[in-house]
C-alpha cells in the first residue's frame, strides 16, 4: 500500500509563508534544527530550505557536528584532521551540510561539535566556541536575543538546551579529537534523548507547513527555562538508557553536585 502522506508537496512559497506566520521577517538571528522529510516533499530540498530561511533571517546558524572525528582515547592514532569542509554527520541533517557547502558560510573550529553560520553576525557567533564550552555559540545568540527554530524535530535536536545545562553546572564528559596536529581533550555533554521534558516549561510560536510542525522559541527562554529546571531537579534531563553516557554524568552529579558556570 502506498504511503500517501509522503505525497504531500511543499513549495518555497508555502515555506516562506509559514516562516512569515511565525514572525520571521529577516531581522532575526536564528539557529535552526530541521528534518527535510518532515515536510513531505519540499520542492528543491535542502537548497530551498536554506534559501528561504536565509531570506527570513539576519543571521542563520545550525549545528554542523562531525562525530566521525571523535577518537577512542588520549593515545589514539589519527590519520586526518577536521577541516572547514569536513562532512557533517548524517543525523544532523541535510540543511547543515548545504550550509557548509556555501563558500560564504562561517564554520567554527571544533573538530566534533562545530557550528555553521551565514549572515550579519556569523563571525561573532562561531567565534564564541571553545573546547571547554562547545555550545558557546548559543550564548552569542542569547546575547543577540536570537531564536531557535525546530522544523519537524523535537527538543532532542535542540542545542540551546545543552547551553542551559552548561550554565546550570551539569558535569561534562571528556572526549578526544585531533586538533592542531595532536590529540586534544574536549568537553562533551550528556545525550539529549529526554530533552522533551523541557517542553511544558516553554511556549513556542507554532505553524504547520505540509506535514511539518515548525516551532519557534526565544533562545533566552529555552536557556533560562533549562537552568531553572536543572537547578530544581539536576537529573531531570538525563536519560535512563543503561548503556548511555548519561549514566556517567549522573554518577558525577551525585558525587559532586552542580557547579554553575558564568554566561560568557
């Protein structure tokens, strides 16, 4: 039997109208997390999504994570290093890869957790990142009174929540990457499988385009709500999967507690 839902066709005009209904007028600084297949069939695919979003924003940001660069440990050999054009991990989405392929895009330096940006504040956003604070680009958007757009995805894709956890003082894990020709330690967060638990604490603007639900949040609201939630219940956003890295974070949390950090 044919899956008729997949026949939903979405045009660039429909997408633009949906973004306008959310209030995106070309003046906002926006980080987007998206699933192309959530729309049904979007005419022009990732390129249409990118072009339309770029017209509706002043600065457009997306995660461009490349998990394949993570090493097994401090003594691991490596044969290649992260570069400006390193391919984005498939589960991050095609929009991020399309942005990386734009010559005018700016990409942060982090070998595993980079961000990519286009527009007025692109340089400033990506420049905030450090190995110790990989989600600092969200802090830049916080200062810009920016927005987070979830297009057909839930909060498990929402990197603003990780920045809120960072400020709240959640323990960070250590991972290793090749950086400047040597193996270097970097901070790495818990997983995001249970981030939907934040949903009752934040209210988005919402529209539907094709089969996709688009939710727009103020970054400040997401970050502040995360800080408040975690400080009230430090383990609330940690998943309970037996083999997840969240268990290591949970053990450290129970031993050492939260250690709140300053907003950079």
